[in-house]
């Protein structure tokens, strides 16, 4: 007998008839066929389930599509249609669904967060807990908080680019580079472990995503206002470490990162010399201490600088770093610590920490009349080995010692109001600065061209 095509109203009517017959204990069929093996069948507990009966080869089987009315007639027919296509191809729909369930379970266990944790557990072996936790926190903040629940196999190049772009838009180019480094390591692990077959970062050119760092113009007050700036810093009543730090930068004009990470072991207060070591990197290529370039840098210390360091040693001399921090992941005070003092003093947008270096260069060259290359070497704008090759002089240490002391004495006078710095026009710059050799030869153009200036 041909099956009568169903619609929603006919289906509901037939269900009502069957339920009434069962209540009246009448003999009745408990299944409603829809054709081509699709049937809605009443279970002993009273629920109704969709089934598709089929045959693959000589073996009869069936597969359930779920309960009615949660799965409607139209939805059951769509599932039935897809299952029939599989049967035509000789594929058992029940086996295929089991396979898909396994895949879904695997995808759930192989989320980006889960695979990242598996990689991290391997990578952290032999690492200090502090370093390992810092890397995990970095990944969690910048990557996993956004993509952690995604199956790693569903992460495509455009998804990776979107994460890196989000960091770039914050202006954090260094952080964006780290995101790329760590993500690449996670995907490398997933490839080796056969969790994924395609590396989503294999074809990504990071230079097209992460802009090159732009050299910032760091503000500083005019030379004429340096006296008030120095008085304000000296009179700062807040954190003493921050106050001493700013005073040391004014005297030594090193970079913020070089002073914040400074270690007591690198200071020889007796001989008034600070030896800043070449850059020290962790195994992920990130600098953790030292110079901007892979060269040692020498900082002669004036009497004033030594006095400040002795004052600081009474506070932090029992530890490794000059400026320790119990809360910072790096173990030293934050990048914004010294800048917060200048902001508290009202110098926001007028003077920043790096600007103290610019102030020093202008004061040394345009006021005290020191040779530009000598200031550039002390600012570590010029590699010291390049100076030696270009000038035939061994690092200019004696001249730099004299220059640093003259600069410290000048700052004392300026702070006390004894004199005011100003830029001296070129036609007024006569003679040579104190404590330098009067017969020092001027820089010729050929030698100058051999110097590489860095930011």
C-alpha cells in the first residue's frame, strides 16, 4: 500500500489518533511512515522518535534523527535526504555520524587553549617558573582570551592576522611581534603532534602586518628652563627610588630601560665607572637586560652620580637590581615609573624621560661646546668600536670622564640658579670646552661618514 504523504496537520492528527487508541487499549500501529524508510515511531515511554531504515549492501540498519516535535517534519526530511545520499554512495549514515561525533570530541579537546597549554608544558621544562608564567600570562591576555575556545584546526591565516592586527592597532609593535613568535611555536607543536595538517602561519609575512618602529620625538624643555626642571625633580616628595632614578638619568643620560634593569654587580663606585653589558636575550629573542646593541657601553660616573648611587645602595644594595619591584613580572620597576614623576610635577607633554637625553646632548654640544661625536658616543648613538676605528682613539674614556663631570657640575650650577643654560649661536662658540685637549682635531667628513648613528 502506498504511503500517504504527510504534512504537519496530518502528522499531528495521526499522533492524536494513536494516543487515543492506546488509552482505549485498542490494537493500533505505533509508527507513522513518511516514505523511503523515514518513520516517526512511538516509544514505550510515550516519546516519539524519527528513524530512517535503510540497507547498505545486504545489511539492514537504522539511524535516529531525534525526537518529535523538537525535530520537526521538515527537519527530519532534510536529515533523511542527506542520509539517503550517503546510502547511495555505500556509506552507512550511522557510522558516519559516529565518526563525526569523534571528530567533534577531538576538536573540543584540541582547542587553541588546550594545544597552547600542551606546548607550554613542554616548553617550560628547564625554565624558571617566573619566566614560564610570564609567557603564559602574555599568551592568555593577547591570544587565548579571544581565540582560546576555537578548535585549532579551524584557525586560518586571516584569524591569526586579525589577532596580530588588534595588537598593532594599540601601537604595541613589540607585543605584536611576540604574539607572532609564540603563536608560531604553538602551531609548530601542533604540526609535529599531527593535531593539524596545515600550518596557518606558514605563508604569513609579518613585515606586511607589523610596521617598523618609528623613531619618536621625545619632548624636552628648552635649555633655559632646565634649572626649574632640576629643582622640581630634586624637591619631589614621592617615591625616593623614582626621584633618584630621574636624577641619575639626567647625570648619565642612559636609556630608561638601561637604568631600570641596572644591576649592582655592574657598578664600580671606587673607580667611578658603570659598565653596561651587551644585550642579554632570552631564548625567544626578547631582550631582558643590557644595551640596545650587542656592545658593552661605559658610563663614567661623576661625583654627584656616585653620591646618588650610595644613597640608593642603602635602600636596594642588598639585592640584585638598583630599582627592584616585588609586583612587576620583570623584577624591576615599570617602564612608566620615572615618567609618572614628571607627570606628577606637571611636565606631561613637555618633558619625558627619554627627553633628558636630548636635553643633555643639546647642553653638551650647544652650551658647553663639547664635540658632537663625544656626546653621541656617551649617548650610545654611535657604536664605541666604530669610534675607535674612525678616530684611532681608545673609546675616548679620559675625555668622557671629564665631560661627564663637567656636565654634572653644570647641572649643579643651573639647579642652584648660578647660571642659566642657553643655546650659544655658532658664531659665539669660541675656544674649547674645559677639561678637553685644546689640540683635538676636528672631525673630517670622511671619518664622520664611517660612523653609524642609531636611535
